[in-house]
């Protein structure tokens, strides 16, 4: 087989290239050894993920798209790009939505994007899920894109296991990360290497205004991951410029949900208290 490996038709490659260590870019630099992967280590944001993942999230929260952006933006550069690690990545990224996703959650709000991403957005609207899947597959085949994000609502017939596997193989083959947000969808059969169920969590206090919302947070359940141990996590962005939209490096922090029961209670209490901007009612907006 080794002798014939170089004679494979175009677009066909050995199955060994799809091993867990390959799609996770495992190695000493990421602290990800074959032994730890065989034992199923827990997920952490420092893992350089370059495959295709799915995020199941409610359409009325925006949690899925927000976390997809942060996961794609904060992921370490893969090992094969070690020569470019000191160069700021200014490649464009693709965001694809089908019509049902736009009706359910709206279009991306450009002024709300991080400043280092707003000028790099390529937004594509598709009439059907079939068209969206086609655009996503074409996107991950373009190595001039930093990453690809897709949003599809519900469980359309076109997004079956075969279509999911096509996206996974294309993303891994061309080394372009893909995060597909499944809005208001049930957990169906899929080939994604990571599958998350995400909900919004209470934000931390703002750095400059205690009455304003602080950094966003998410409670993510990693219910399927090849080579990683499933679990639930509190995930938050950390950046020197995060309160202002941020031009700095994107960093994510994550902590297992089951590490501290008291932490879970505090999150629940904060959520009940409502860590949001207080209603202005008839008070002057200029009031301090």
C-alpha cells in the first residue's frame, strides 16, 4: 500500500490522514500526545482544531454564532504554519446563512463584530439548505480563507450524514476550519469531529461600568469529540481589549462545569439577577 500511496487519484488520500492526532494537530507544541489522546483528555482552547465542528444552539440567543467566532478566532495556528506564527492573519473569513437561519436569528451585525474581523467578513445568503451546504464546501476548499462559519436552522433533509461527512473531509483535506451552527436543531447523526450544545451564560461585570453588560460567556456541552473526553465547560473570552471590541489577540478561558458546584450556583444566581443593561424607563439617558 505504501508503494501505491503516491499513485492515488486526485482528491483521494490515505485514511490515516483522518486520525484524531491529525485533525487536532496533536504534538508536544499543543501538549497533545498520542498517549493522552488514546486516554481521551479533556478539551481546552489551546488545541489547534482545523476540522469541522457543529454547535447546537437556540436561535433567539446568538450564542452559537458568537462562540463559533471565538473558537475560530482564538484557535492556535496549526503546526504546518509555524513559519507564519509571527505574522498577523488578515485573511478573510466566510459566513454562510440559509434563509431559515436569517429568519430565525437575523444577519450578522457588522458593527458588533470584533474590530479585527469586521473588515474581513464575506457574507453569503443562500435560499435553501442545499445552497448553503454547497457554499460551505466551496469555502473550506479555499485556503485563502482563515475559517468558515455556517448557520442552518432546524434539521433540513439535505443536511444528512453524507453531507456532513463531505464537509468534514473537505475541511480536513484543505486545512480550513469550519464551524456549523445548528439553530433550534435536534441532535441528529453527523460526522463533525466536535459537536457542542451551547447556551448563553451570565456575563461578568463590565470593566468600566458595573451597570453595563460585561464580557459574554457560554455554557458549552461537548457531547461528541473524536479523541477528546466529552464534558461541560464554562467558556469566556479574555483579551486586553475585549471590553472595547478588541484589536488584540483573542484568548479563550474554559473551566469544567463540574469542577465547583458553588460556581454553578453563582452563575445561576447571576442569571436570575439579570446581568444586563438596566431599563432606562423615563430616566434621562444622559444621567450617570
